[in-house]
C-alpha cells in the first residue's frame, strides 16, 4: 500500500501573496513507478479544492481518485496569508481502483494547550478525519486518518497537547474500526519528534509513546525512523528528513502505521525534497519556478506490506 501525507498549504501558486508551486509534488507522484493508494491531505480549502486535487490526480496519475473532507466549507480564521489560507481543513484521498470506503467518516476535534490545560480546539484546520476502506488487493480492512494538530500555545513539556492528540487519534481508529487489519495516520503534528534539533536531544513524550521501536505504548511504525535506523547514523538521518521549512527545519509531518498486534513491514520510506519536486516538474513540463516550493512542508511517503 503506497501512502503519502502532505500539508498542501491550500495549493499555493507563484502569484499568491504567500507563493508556492503546488504542482511540483504531484509531478513527483506522476513520475514514480508506484502511484499513491492513499493521500492524507492537510490544509485544503474546501470541497471545491479537494475536487480539484482528485481531478488533477485522476487526470495525471492514470488512476481514479476520490476523497472525503472533514468540513466542506471551513469556518474562516485569521491567517497571516489572508484570504488565500483563511479556510483550512483536512481530507483523505484514495485510489478507488484499490480502496473501497467501508464506513462513514469519523471527524473529531484536536486538543490545544490553553494555559497549560488541554482543551478542544474550535478551528476547522485541526479537525481530524478517519475512514475505513476495503483493500480489494488484500481483502482486508484499512483504517486511515488525516490529522493536523494544534500549534504550540502554552507552557510545560507538551505545549501542543500532542500526547492527548496521539492517544485520541489511536482511539478514533481502533475503537471505530475494530475489524481493520492495518491502522495508519499521517499529517502535520505541529510538534517535532525531538525536543531540540540536535543529534543528542531527547524524544518528545508524544513521539516516544507513539513509536513502537522506542517502546511506545501506542505501538506504531514510523517508517522514516526505521529506515534511518537501518545501519546508518539514525539521528543525523532524522535531521536530514526535516519536513517544515521554518526558522529551524524540524520534522513535524509524519506517517504512522500499525497492525492489530504488531507493526507492518515496509518497502520504502522517503521525504520528498523541494528539489525533487522541481526536477519532476521540469521533466514533465519543460519548465519550473525553482524559487518556489510546493509547500512550506515536505511530503512524506511510505510503501507498506501487511
């Protein structure tokens, strides 16, 4: 099962006030030999923009795609980019020749830190969405969620309430879809895996609890961590796999997967660099605006076996 996750930043164009070149990521998908079966999307504007994504993927990737969105018309909020990004929510895109919806969407609010207490966030941008699918290739059920947790906004060791959000996401998947063989979630956690961007920094509590390889009680595979741990310099590799292009590049976009009682195997795990997006667009179209990235976030992919 080939899975991508990406905060697509409302599909930024080079002419926008907060510019970007969103088609670079889809160009990268197009030139890969294995196309996405699932695409977990964050920061999509509304149903019309989700339809734009699924139509574009269908027309360019050679497979039929459809999707479900957490809110069809999100409540606007005060984005620093103005109208371009004032509406944000999350979605699950799937290849309908491989996956068949087998449940109605489960939609929930993430927690945010308010003066040291975790409270439900009212913003549309942090509403998670999960669905169960029948995988017609394996005849097994797959439970998948797209998440965008709240930003850091408080004191203490967990300023983004990521521990509460990780536990809640796991519960949504496993309680609502108890008959699934594979559980996976991906998205923008707004909280990095480590406390500092160094090779010696401790893992943050939410991440240590999620990652099975670290003894985490939630028991999920982080394919990027596992690939980095395969005979190389683990911590340097994790730093190279940063996903957020901010003041300090950090890994805040993740894919996690687990079976009912173990972690799945994986064939591939990769962070899609901005240069790879530029090169793919240039290869397909003969032109690319190399000064603009496809998002402020780098996409993560994994190819799982289960």
